[in-house]
C-alpha cells in the first residue's frame, strides 16, 4: 500500500502515526525546511517522521533520475530530534535503492567535504541551520560541489507530493567511523598561523562546539571557549551569529579576556560572525573584502562573486582595484553563488 501523503495532521492521532505529513511550503528554492516541533510547542508540525521517510524515497528516486547514481552521504546537526530525522530519511533513501554513507554528527561544510573525501556524488545534510529549536530541514546536492537549486527542488517536491517513487530496493547503509578526525586533519594540515592569536570561539552550544575549538587550537590559536559544550536545549542563546544576543556575549568575552578576535558559529557551522579586539562586530561583507584582498594579491585580476546584499565595498576598495579585481554581484544564497 503506498504512503498516504498529507499536508496537515495533528500529533497524538491515528492519522499522524499512519500518514506522511509533509507540508508543500517546506520545499524552498535551494533547500528544504519545516517546523518539526518539540515538546510543549503550540505550533502544529509541518513534518513527521513518516514524512521524512517519504522525503528520503523522493530524494533517492531523484538522484537516480538525475544520473547521479545511488551513492549519497548523510549527516546530522546537534538537535534533540536530528538523529531520528536522519534515520527516517535514510530508511526512505534505502527503499529507493540508495547506498548511504553516514558520517554521523557533522557540520554542513563537513558533509560537502565528505562528497569528495568518500567519492560520493550526492549529499543530504539534516540541519536546522541557524534556526531556533523546533525547525529542521535538509540541505541536498547531486552534482558536487553544487547544491540543489530551484529546478532540482521543484522536481523533488513534485515526486514527493505525488508519491511518485521508484522503490527499487537494494539500498545499503555504511556508518563512516571517525570521520570527524578525517575532516579536522584535512582542514588543519600544513596550516599554522605566524603569530599566536587569542581567539574567543563561541558556538552557542551547537554542533560547532565539537569542531571549531580543536581546529583553531591545531593551527596555533589560544582558544577561549564560550558555550562550546554540546547542549541541544541551547540554554544561553540560539547559535546564530546574526543574533544580537550571541554577538553581545562574544563582545563581552573579548573585552573581558583581551582577546584578539571573537568568532561565533551557527548551528551547523557554515556561518561565522566576527567581533574585533575592541568588541566591534565586523559585518560579513567587510570580512569578505579582507579575504578578497588576500586572494587578489595572490591572483591579480580575479573575479569575485558577491552576494547582492553586500555593500559596494568590493567595487570601491582601493586594494582590490589596485590588484585588478572584478566584482560580480549575484543572487543571495549559497546555491546561487556556487552555481554562478
């Protein structure tokens, strides 16, 4: 009997336990995101575990139809429900014949890295990113290093909501042990800063706490840990470096300790907020300009693809102009930027 796909179902009911709840609005332009809910939440969920299983069936079907083959990397962020969601996704993927390589608890950049390190074309990273507890989602790709864009997301939505699955079977599951070490070793190999910096590493008790402090120490930093203990209740603030509460906590720690810089990481470790030694937030486009200056010196005449929400600094910066840098402003979103 095929899965019954529904857009609404109340928890603690027969329908919720027997139907695939998956709200259409969760399929976004370049990833998927739903309100999964948590104990005590008043908001009705947009997704249940059977719905996640259906998503896995749809994704396993899509990657084969795209010609990417059956192999896919999976990982999950540090939320109380992320592991359960990932395992439901894996069961759906396997039903559609996917050969799953699971790297376990991971950062989103680590999952993208795994596509290359494990020679696996596709990826499905279960993460709520920088969103509050109760949210979940999946970041996906089938043509490394690109992630899904509107075309792939539209195809996935159509397959899942129509229940148009190719359930060919023959899937398998392989847990990749010690992949955290593989990632950190590669990330820090042959890298050492010339001057030892005192760095506040703020992780909001999210996933990055298991990675960022050690990575910074390995390259020679003195790390002042701030909320790095993994705690999926997020007792201090949401791990979001655009959240003023997190930025103020970093600022206060930098000023208290005399640190050279403060770095704040989001829930899945793909966003980084920066606070200077005087406690000032350095906005992302300025950080981008500083990185671009270094790259332009090494590669004169480079073209930089820049989020259209950034300021005109890339066009007006004297150092970039001196090195012949060209700025290409493009659509917001990592999927669009990568494709550009």
